[in-house]
């Protein structure tokens, strides 16, 4: 039986190569994950027997309807993971993004995948500009919407929301924010942005630096 991770890597590669107009089996067998699993044409033949792919002229490969569905799900998980890592966790290094997205894509369930998609506002494209296949959660909306979770700096004046998480530049800053009641779960309201950011927590108004507003991620009241 073929390892599920290897199957997903093969299908993802076939899908992404098709986007660039390539369907070469030779290129497929050269990717790291497939080589490490010692995958070869015999494995591709097994996938063809299972009705997942079909091979043309012993040199080209394409997805069947069954394979298309499986590949689409894998690509969707990978590209949503890239958006999560880039937009929410603010990871900048391409290698880190790719490596972690590859790990995520094999472990996310459909429910978790849809939850991430909804959290991110049903993004239409990955950070590299490639389309993210739509899911059932996306079909509930006629237009793309803003993310549910966003940095405090991007909120509108007068908006309220719940702090979901904080990515501080230092532990001391996290401790300072905690002493002010700025912790995950707190409900805050943005009162003003200029000349400085002022937020309200309960009956208390606090002025905070702009740099800090980039580290506090908030889910707006009312959702999308």
C-alpha cells in the first residue's frame, strides 16, 4: 500500500505542474519527497490502477476525476497553510513557509481546513499569487471578505473585538501588556489612531505604540 503522504505529494505536484503547463513524469519522479520514498513508475501504475491518475505515452501524467478531487484538497490545505504562516504568524523566510506548509497539509482535517479558511477570510490566492481552491465554507459567500483575525492596527476606529493572540517582540513586552490587561480573550475597542493609538478595555483607556498594534491580533465583533 502506498504511503498516503507520498500519494498526496504526487497529486499536488501533478496539479501544480499542470498550472505551469507541464505534465512530465520524469519531473515528477525527481521531487525530493518522491525520491525519498523510492517512488517509481510502478507506484504511478498502481495509482493508475486505482483510478487516481492516468499515464499517457509512458511519459506524461494527468489526474482523473477522483485524483482531481484528492489533489484539490491537498493543494488547498497547503496554500491555506502558507497564508496562515505568512499573514498571521508573519513568517518571512520562504524555506520556513514551505517546509511548515508541507507538514501542515498532511495533518489538517477537512473541518480544521475550513476553520482556517474562514479565519483567514477565505483568501483567493496564496502568498505566491496562485489560486487557492475554494471549499464549502467559501461557497457560503458571494464575495471575498476581510480576515476575521487581523492586526489591531488594521481595525477601524470605533470597532470592537476580542484579542485572539499576541506575537510580542520580547517577553518583557508581553509581561507589560499582560499587566495592562491586554491578554488573549480581552475585549477591546479602538478609540483613536492619531496622534497615537488609544484602546479601551472595559472602563479603562490606554495609549499604545504603533509597533505594538502590529503584534496584537484581534477578531472583530460580529464576524464577517
